[in-house]
C-alpha cells in the first residue's frame, strides 16, 4: 500500500503536468479517431473505440477518452464585504450548519447557501470566529447592521474558511454604538462593558476572495472550453465594485451518477494548493478525520478526462441535501490495476464494486480540499 506522502506527491505531479488537458494524440500529434459515441445520464457524449452499450457501467473494455461537454463553466457568486484586522475584506458564503441560517443567508446574499449539518462536527481546532451584529450601526450585515468581522485573514495561521458565528449585541442605555473593524476592537468594547458576545454552535463556510494585500489567484487564460486545464487558478474575475466573483465550476458526479458542479477555494496541503491555484489553509487539516468532511474520489489513471489529475471527472460521496454533505472533501485516489481496461464510472457503487473485484484500488490521500457545490444556470451552462 502506498503511503499518504507518496499519494500527495503523485497528486501534485499530475496536477502540474500536461495531464491537465483532455485528450490523447498519436505520434503525429493528431487525436486518434474512435468508433461509437456513448451517452451519459445528461446526454453528453463519451468516445469509445468500438461497439455500444446501453449501460456505461457495464461497457466492454473500450473507453479511452472522456469527451464530456460543459466540463468547465463560469459561475458568478455574490461577494460579501466584511472586516478583518481593521481592513475591508470580501468573501463568499456557500454553506451553513443551521437550516434557518442557510435560508437567511440565501435570502441575504441572493445565491444558494446550502444547508450542511455535517459542519457542526468541525473540530474546534479547524474553526475561526466571525462576529455578526444583532444591533448597532445599520449596514450590510446579515442581520441588517454593520458588516461581519472576522478574527483573521489569509496569511495568518488562525485563518480558516470555516467560521464559528459569534453574535455581538450593544448594550442599551448610555452606549453609543460605533462601527468595529477588528476582533481587538470588539474585545476592547466587551472589556469596557459596552457590548456582549454570544458564541453559537453555528458554522458557516465563507472562503475569503480578497483581503488586505491579497486575493485568490485569477487565471490568466479566461477562455473556457471542454478541454480547459483544471488549474492553476480557479477564479476568472473579481469585481469588488459590483460585489461579485466569477469562478470556474468543474463538472463531476454525485453518488448516484447525476451531474454536479463545484468550485475550489483552498486545500490543507501546500503542494495541492499550489497546483490548483488556491489558498493553503493548514488549519482545515484536522477536518480530515472528522464527520465534517466527506469523500471525493479522484482518478489517477485510466480514461483521459477533466478530473484534477487529467483523468475522468471526480465522483463525490454526497450531494447537497444529504445529511453527510460537506464542502470539505477528503481526497481519495482511484487507481485502475490495468489502466487499459478502465471503464467510465459515475457512481460510488461502481467504485465499491470494482474495488471489491480487485480491478481498482482506492487510497486516502491525507488532505482535504474546500470544494463547495454550486448551482449553474442554463445560461451559464
């Protein structure tokens, strides 16, 4: 069995290599021709060398290259302004551990904030604090008052996209609320008896997009095709004036084989973060072995395609609406024993069945990647 370190290295090398690109070519650099075209569950084609099959999971050994459509599409999400360390920051909100909070945040941002109860299992070591104001200065915060205040920002080892919500309330009678822009200012006001704070058990996934002196990497080549590289860089544009960010949404599969799209914002492994062009957040490493994370299967060989290692699209272990759904994905590698016999897989059941049959192996890579599922509209697709 390969070590986690070896798997991390393999994952990174593959991400950096030309395997980012879909397709294979012959010695003349021309893509070889194939025979029959099969259809997946969303009527997107996959190329086969011969024959046909009504069930892709039972297709004879013949698939060489995935040719899915709409593999990488732009998705625009609202940016929320806030404060950290006295500076203005911008972040997105994608999941909340509380159903009512998810609904409130969906209405507040104008984009889906998914209910993810699994986030209540986040280890305390993986959490940062975000302060939400229940009264005081009117503003753009979720409760109608001043913007939220985070206890840290990227570059600080305390930073995590997983925030424990702390409610802040100014005392009445003789206290004049002011806008606070840092945790230190909140602490000072608390010590002076001007306000109270109430830590909650609610957790939100709110990755930072732009902060003082930095932002997520913006991809240089912004043209997306079905053969676009997976990385590096997951952002196409950051617009703080109109408060929106455009990500690359990657196509993958839910456990039952249905199509999902997801974005990537950060990883707990430095090499993987560099390869993807996302933030390295060491603090989320402790989520790996907790119930706050879910499985994502990444293929290391077999059928060429649009997955992060240059092979077929990834398969997730849960979907939005499942109690175990989490945007924090434990990376598992899937390796075919004989790559030439690889089949195009779309479900977790197929992975389990073929693993039991000894046709492929799975390994825990030992790190997590923050990959929220996103809604992709018809016009964007």
